[in-house]
């Protein structure tokens, strides 16, 4: 079994490193994020959501992209980078939500 918390934290860094990604937002509903932040104390909870179901991972990321970039291409690059970061032999699906386009 994969340590989902550690994987999620690692995937945060992977998503942020993709060129054109301006920000990473929580992929969970606001109330869930708030509760997780309160429970975590001084430690920041991860933003990429990773869930396990029937032996497969469902990964969701919510990003902001630079307005000078093509949002679909950035989302595809984030998806590919997240899939590449999943441990070998692990089945996973990735959904990348472009939540904001930022003027630069």
C-alpha cells in the first residue's frame, strides 16, 4: 500500500515545478481543507488530492496558469508529470483542474 499523505506532498512539489504553473490550490472542498489545516497545526497539508479505490489511485490537482501560456497544454504537462511521479506498477488516473488564469 502506498503512503498517500507522503505521495500527495511529493506530488505538490511535482506540480509546482511544471513550467507555466503559477500556483497550486487545494483540490479538496474548502471545508475539508480548513479542517485539515486546523488538524495539521503548523504543518501545511498537501494540496494535491490522492485517494485509493480498488487498487488504483485517483489524483486531482487544481492549478493556476500564466495567461501567456496555453492552459490545456500546461494541464496536460502537469498530468504527465504527476503520472510519472507515481510509484512504478501503480495504476493511477489524474484530473487537473485549471482554477485560475493569472495575468502576468
